[in-house]
C-alpha cells in the first residue's frame, strides 16, 4: 500500500492565497445584471455578427426566456464584443454561433451577472462529395447529413447535456438542410473535429429538414461509400480542413419497419409521448416520432438492417412546471433492443415508468464575525441564486442511453431568492447532490432531511429514489469561510514531478467526520505535479496520494471514493498510517504546498545479472 508523505508547510505556505478568492471573474458579485463578453476565432480575430445565446441554468423555471433567446439572440458588434443586460441574479450558460464556425470548447461554462465571457470559435470542418445512382447519374435534391460517431481522441461522444448547448446546436443545424445540387454534389460545413458517417436520402434525415421533403424520403439512407449502417465507413474531420471525395453510390433500398405500442405502469397518462429510435452500439438517435394522448401505437419506416434501441418518454404537463413544488410529471421506458434482418419487426411494447424529483431548500450561512479573522475580511459575497445544484447517479444505466441528452438537459437547477429548489426528471436509484459554488469562499457543510419523527438524517452519501418518488424537505447548508490548498506533488526519491497518473485525496482526520462524505475531496495531479483544492470545509485532514486504476473513465462517469463506505475506511487507514495532518482554518488558503509521494512500486536499483 502506497503512503503519501506530507511536509509541514512553511510560514509562507500558511499565508492566505488572496488570488484564489479575488482574481476569478466568476467570484465578482454584480448588481447591474450584466454579462459582457467577446467572440474570437483563430488567431484571436474578432467575430462580428455572431449570434449570442444565453440560457438560465434553471431553464425549467424560465423556459419562455430560453425560447426567446433562441429565436431572438443577441449579436456581437464589429469588434466581436457583446453585452447582455437586465439579467436577474442566477447562473447562465452562453454560447455563440456563426456560419462555418464551431465552438472550440466542449465543456459547458457557467456565468453569473458581473462576469466576462470569452467565447472562442474555430473554423469548422467540411465534408464534400458527389452522390450518383447505380447507373452513374447524379442524384439531385437528396437530403444529406453527417453523423458524428466518435471524438477525435477515439473516445465515445461527449454528452453535452446543457439545454442551452442543445438548443444552440439546433440553431446551427438550421444552416442546412444540406442537399445535393443539380450535379449531385453536396457540401456539409461547420462540423466539429471527430469521426463521422455520411448518409444520403432517407426519412431519418428529416429531423433536420424543418418540414422540407425530398423524393428520396421513402428510401432508407445510403451511407458512404455505398453501404448500410452496419458497414458504413468513417470520415475524419479536422477543424478548418475539407474532407473531399466522399462520394456515395446511392442504393434504392426501402428498408423495413418497426412497430409497437406504449403503455403506462402507473401514474397519469401522458399528454404526449416521444419514441426514439437509436443505434444500439452508441445510443445515437436516428429518428423519433410523437404519440399524442388517446393513441398508443408507434411506427418507424425505412429502417435499415442493424441493431437498434427503441425507448420512449412521456410528459403530462408543461416544462414550465419544472419550477413548481411538484415538478413536471414525466415517465420513461427502458430501452428495448431490436434487430432488423431483412424483415419488419412488430409487437414492440414499451412500458413507461414515472420519473422522480427532489425538492428542498438551500441555506447560505455567512461568516458570523469576519473582522475577527483577518483572512476573512476580503471574502466576496454572492447571491444564493448563483449556486448551481446538480445530481449525479450512482449506478448509471449500463450501455448506451438515448434519453441521456433530454433528461440531462434538466439535471441542473438554481435556488430561488428564498433558497427553494426542485430537480425533476430523475431516474429511480441513488442520486448525489453536487454544488457548483460561485466563490471559493463557500463550502457545503450538510445535506440532510428532517423526517416526520423529527429525526434528522444525513443525505451526504446519497438520496435513494423509487419510481415516481417526489422527495421533499431536503436541506442543503452552504457556509462561507472555506479553505483551500494549492501545491505540487513530487515523487521520492528524486523529488521530481510524477510520470504516472496520481490523484490526491483530502481525508478528514477527526473521528466524528469519518462518515461525512462532504469532508472528502479529491484532485487529479497535473503533468507538472500541481494540484489544488478549493471550497474545502475547515478542519483537520490527511493528504493521501493514489495511483488510480480508472484512468480510462471519463470525469463525468468516475465515481468519487467518498460515495463508498469501504473506500472511505481505506482512505482513513492510509491517512492515519502517514501520521501527517494538516489543519485548515476558516478562510485559510495554503499556497505552494509540497507533497512528497512514495510510489506504489519503487524502481529497482539493482543491476540485473
């Protein structure tokens, strides 16, 4: 078992790191309700007339405002600058769109009034080619689409769950629809870097056609070079580059159909149900159909041979009800795996199961006497509405989930001025609340629930939801006076940065905090050995270094060790064995901390015989 050796901080290491609390623009409270920003492209050149979309994180509380932003976006001026005014206190996502340009950042950033947003766009990639019939004649007016199947690092597609991101991507699709011209030539532009499959014709492309039709809609799509979905070739797309010669020999294939019914296990009958047809290997949605109240059957035509997932989501309210005490009434079905092999498939039954919700109140406790603690005098305050509350599932559905995008778009919320919050559209299972705090001076001190017998239970290790549960009375306590650490890890015996992947853990040293999951923190060590912790609750901690075995797991899928009782116990054993304790006081920022790490396996110094 590897142990981490922790050097005692020097006098300079105990100084408050003021830069941690004052330099970030997101930590500046604003009373004017404005967010300024700029849009640049390659080389820092300004992008004029870019469409600027701003969406509240708590979109369920203001869906009309989100739609208005979509239909009437702001625009950048000749210098690429923009200013969004009349904003209420809260948290927002901002994205920009311009013909032929795409975002260079796949991560969703949170902005609050008073922040300055810097949005970088790059020239998108292009796929172009010619579509001809079996006799070599040009195929004219066929709908074209490019389906991204993998990221440039060969990893699965990143889930962009922000509803703002999804809506702005829908706007980008309006640059099409892309069709072949009178020569059979097509050109699809504005593509992000990655691997794509290209299809010509087929009703599956109608999701981008906005009501426009083509004489090839009744055919199953033909994939490059002249393939079914299962044998489609991939096209590499790079930013600013054109992938030419992606020619398709069109196949007049009518495909097959999938049909079935949708039923409800319990709860109200949905006013509308959306049925999705997705690829079984990656969850990419091929097409969808809507069933209105009074009907229970669905069907898909022009489906090619292959493996698919069919799933459904029903709603019995309007999305504006998400902010209400009960939230929207929604239900989903488990995905059904369907195989098409030269024949139609019928009798597919999908059973809708009600989703759950969490409602409660968040309390922000200010520093009682900041003047008594010199380090707290420069604490920056922020409104409670700027705190983002999210949920993470402990046991995600195995395999691809076509509903991950629609459900994930509503997994974030912000409290009202009174601290009230609701998170709806949650699958049954164990969920963990996660807070994105607007300043490093805040920390989460408790997540509890007062039961009917007046007993308070700790929910820091997760909230268990059954189908249709509407869990109420959840109390989240956020306090000011957080501590932080910035440091670097060096590896014995050479005191050099690590060459292996290492994760540093802060483990509570007090016995009465052993089961408080909110007192456990972890941070990946960068290539230069640096690491940092912010929003840490004051107290005594051990620092533990580990060489993780989950390096291939994405950050969104990785489970914190604090969720598991056995992992918490193991971390405490390692921390106690190190006999090195660091005590963090209210508002303290420790800078330039040196962490001596002993590798799990030391290199052999013996000369082989």
